[in-house]
């Protein structure tokens, strides 16, 4: 199974998160700031290597909490 990631909201949030194509583990690529964006909506797509390939997806909602202020 291979995984891919799409940022649904906000549109300019691309590049903040990355995904390991083999394990599906989501990681931060940049810092998060509650004052800039308080919620992210991501879509994870999974595709197998069958013939024909089957795929599925799920939505991940990430809420940024402001703990340093």
C-alpha cells in the first residue's frame, strides 16, 4: 500500500505536513502557529499494488492549540 497526502484546508497549507509513502506516518515539515491557522483538514489516500489497484481515503482534522500564550 502506498499513501499520499492532500491539504484540503487551508489551501496555502501545502508543505506544512508530509507523509511517509510506505507507512502512512504524517509528520510536520514546518512550525504551526495558532495565530495563523487554528485548524487543518487533510486527506490521506491509500492505494494498493493490485491489478486493478484499489484505493481508499480518510480525512484527518488537526486542531492547533495555543499553549504558549
